[in-house]
C-alpha cells in the first residue's frame, strides 16, 4: 500500500499548456495616438534645430556683409599715393582683393535669400478638425498632426521637414562660400599694402 505522504513518482506524462494569443505580424496595424505624438515631438525638434541653424547663418551673414561693405568702400575709395607706379604687382592683388570682397557680398546676400518653405496649410487643419467634430474621422488627431510634419502618405513629395532642412543646408553652403572669400581677401590685401608701402618708402 502506498504511503499518502510520499510524493507521486513522475510517470513521464506532460501536462498540456494552453496556447497564448498569436503574435501580431510585424508592421501590422496603425500607430496609436501616443506613438504619433512621439513622432510629432521628434519632428518638431528637428524643425526647431534646423530653423535655428538658418537663423544663425543669417545673423552671421548680416554681420559679415556689413564688415565687408566697409572694407570694400575703403578699398575702392582710396586712391594710389602720388609717385607710385601702378603695374601688375599692384593690379593683381587689387583685383583679387576686390573680387574676393564682392564674392563675400554676393554669398552673404545668397545666405539671406528667401527660401521656399512648405508648411501645414490652414485648409488642411480645418478639414481635419471638421472631420473630427463630425465624427467622420474621430480619434485620429495625433496622426493627422504627425502627417502634416512628416508627409508619410506620399514619400515621393517633400514634407515640411524637407523644406526646412533644405533651406538650412543651402544657407550653410552659401555662408561657407562667403567665409572662403573672406579668407582670401586679407592675404591679397596684405600683399597690396606691402607693395604700396615699399614703393612709397
């Protein structure tokens, strides 16, 4: 007779396990409101960052343009001292300096040029709000707002983010060229002043 206090010996049988819910396929369904809010927050951060870049380039371009204008006016307004023979030693650095300063002005103005920007339209916002009020598309506000930033429904077209990033990039390129021209001008101007100074002495 078996002792009821002793544990039963395993007989090799396995207890059945109830199956759990099936895994959802990857990429199925639509994002919920909280997920859309995270995408919108990230898009706003990107827009703010690149908008700050544009503002920074424009501010520095204005300062550089003002300084460049003063130097260019002084250069063109000052004549050659009496008794100094104008030859290629003066013509070449003078031409290079003038061209570099004009280049600075041109690329600074290109930095300040108005760029085309694509922003969420008022009609689009009113349409989405109308659909939400009339319950035609209730509960999609966060996804609608994210769509205005990201433009995911048509990836072949630029979104609002693409326009802002593109404008900041173009301003950065123009300002870099202005700085490059500004780096050439001091060297050629120094050569010009040395040549004139030696001949005056």
